[in-house]
C-alpha cells in the first residue's frame, strides 16, 4: 500500500464521497480502486479493433463469421477493416481466416465499437 496525493475538483470530491458512502462504507480508497478497475475493464486492452466494413459481393456460398448463416453467390456481405486501438474485444493478431459478416451482424458490431 502506498499513499497517493492528487487534486480533484469539488464536484468530483462530492461524487467520490457519495459513491464511497453508498457502496464502500465511506471508504474512499476502495471507491477509487473500484473506479480505476472499472475504467480499465471498460477501456480494454491494446490490439486490433474493427474500424469499419467494406461491402463484398460473394461469388460462392459464404458463411457469416458471427451468426453462421449461409449466403449464396451474388449476395453482399461485409469484410471488416481493422485499426490499432483499445477495446474489451481487441484482437492480439490480425485474423488469418476469411472473415465476412452479414449486414445484420456488421451493423451490431459497428454500433459496439
Ligand atoms: Zn451474421
């Protein structure tokens, strides 16, 4: 354990007191620890995240990467484009396999990231 000294504005101090009193028996150190852990989980880890999708007209039977529905030749699926970033679902390496999403799954994934 180590004592840290940092500066907070009045509104943040009030919020910290409120959270500490409501959930941590008034223990501000525990409240700060929980807040930092929650932030770390939210920010996730460094890796490859989906930046967007490029439409692809498939020329043979193809499967959606997420929902595994099958789509025939001539249908439009969406290939993800990756960038470096932080997210709870960030990939450590770029995927090597064919990765196509149907429009439903691509829209959900685009909303999440
Ligand atoms: Zn799908």
